[in-house]
C-alpha cells in the first residue's frame, strides 16, 4: 500500500498518482492505516 500526505500533498495529487490513501497529518495517517488493515 502507498499512503501519502502532509502539508505539501493534496488529496488530488494522491488520487493522480494512484495512492491507496491520503492523510493531512500523522495522526490521521495512523487512523487510515488501522482502517486499511481492518479492511484487508
């Protein structure tokens, strides 16, 4: 899985590169990873 995010990365860019997930900050990224792992 590829997850991108942080201040310099937009949701549109994540979609453009085909990322599996995007988060605006580290806390949100942790939550996203946990969610992705549950949905395996």
